[in-house]
């Protein structure tokens, strides 16, 4: 009885999710190469996290990816490691300023995770973590969590383990808007090759950032208005902590946007 319940649960799960999505209500996007995820989003076969993604089920955006640093550490590839270290530290400068939540460091040699120390570069100063915590994922991988009261534009890592450094990933969070309930005040539509395309609100949370409006699949679009009266809004199915917004606009357009929709129950 119990096992058949689980089985039917899994079967409905398999049937319900379209290719490239997973999770009990299919709200997680597979972030593995070739979209090769198992039912939990874990990469199968030889696939691995897509470039720029890392962490549990590859769900976290890596804001260190291909930024200004030692290439082996920020190429998203755990198999490329530092060959020689020029300084006693490495500095990873990010492309912008971010609210820090956590990072992951991967070494090629066990026994050195405890030697690593991270400092955080903010506009005002270099900060140490006063109240953080760290977790050894395995004997080569450590996750470091810290609350930094201001945005950081980089990290400075020291410690003997650095000479075995393979990867540093810095979390830019995961996309909480995916397939959540989106609404907008009006819907622009257009005849494209005799098909009427409706640029509905959900097209902005479907993980298809195709900026070519006239291909009809990638964008939400309200009617035009000269005032700021048109609105687009997403409602989360549970309370969330938001650290950043990323907006992909249509190509050849400008988004004259302001954020007003931050509702607390
Ligand atoms: C940072 O900028 C470089 C150079 O423009 C780019 O290749 C890289 O993808 C960017 N990385 C992130 C995480 O934005
Ligand atoms: C690290 O973990 C691997 C795999 O779990 C194990 O084979 C290895 O012996 C460990 N190394 C050390 C030094 O603990
Ligand atoms: C450190 O974190 C703990 C647990 O989150 C909290 O109880 C404590 O007040 C924090 N201390 C400081 C100095 O922020
Ligand atoms: C990084 O940390 C090292 C060791 O504390 C220090 O010598 C170096 O100046 C720091 N560099 C930056 C850019 O913070
Ligand atoms: C767009 O909306 C119109 C009117 O509601 C409808 O007839 C049409 O089928 C819709 N187009 C698509 C592609 O769903």
C-alpha cells in the first residue's frame, strides 16, 4: 500500500513535468548540460552543471563565473586546478556588487579545507566574517555562509589549501520567480505569420529569456502607455527573501521600470 502510493506519486511526477523541468510541482528548471537531470535535478551520466550554475541540483547562479581572477578557479570546471600560485592569496573581483549569502570552494587535495580563510571586499573596507558558518560537503569541498551587512564586490581567499584550488563559486541565489503566478495589467498581442501571439505575464517567468519579441515565445508585454500605469507582478507561493532581481528585456527596446510590488502579508 505504502510503496504503491509512492510509485504512483513518482509516476504522476514523471508525467507532469515537461522535459527540462523537475520537482513535485515542476517548478525547478534543470540546469545540467543537455538538460540531463534525474527526478531530483541531479545531473545524470556525463552531464554536469551548465556554465554559470552550481550547488545543490545546480540551482544556484554563480556570480564568480568568468570574472576577473585566476581562470582555473572561476571557469565552472572542477577538473581544472591552479598549477602555480603567485601570491599567498587570491582575489576574485565580481562584475558588480552583490549581497553575499554563501560560496563554495573545491580543492584537489583532502585535508586542507580548514586552512582556508575568506575576507569580503566592500566599498568601505575589507571585512572578515564575524558570525558565519561553514560546512564540509565532502573532504574536498566546503560551503561558507556569512552575513555581510553591505554589498560585496569581491572576496580575498588565503590559506595553505589555495595551492590545491580548483573552483570557487559565489552564490547569486536561485531563481524564485520560475513558474510562479505572474499577472500584468494588460496584454499586448500581435499577428505574426497569421498567428495571434499574446505576450502574457507568464512568459517572463518561464525560463525562456528570448529577447526577440517577434518570435513570440520569450517576452511578456503590456499595452503601451505614456504614464507608468502598466504593471507586471509575480506572487510567490510562499514567503521568500529576495536579494536581487535580474530582468531580461526585449532586444531593441528599453525598460523604463520601477519596482513597486513588494508586498508583505
Ligand atoms: C563577467 O564579465 C565577463 C566579461 O564581460 C563575462 O564573460 C562573464 O560571463 C561575467 N560573469 C558574470 C557572472 O556575470
Ligand atoms: C576523501 O574522501 C574520499 C571519497 O569519499 C576517500 O576515498 C578518501 O580516502 C578521503 N581522503 C581523506 C584524506 O580523508
Ligand atoms: C550570530 O548568529 C546567531 C545565530 O543566527 C545569533 O543568535 C547571534 O545573535 C549572532 N551574533 C551576532 C553578533 O550577530
Ligand atoms: C588579500 O589578503 C592578503 C592577505 O591578508 C593581503 O596581503 C592583500 O593585500 C589582500 N588583497 C586585497 C585586494 O584585498
Ligand atoms: C491569443 O488570444 C486570442 C484572443 O483571446 C486567441 O484567439 C488566440 O488563440 C491567442 N493566441 C495564442 C497563440 O494562444
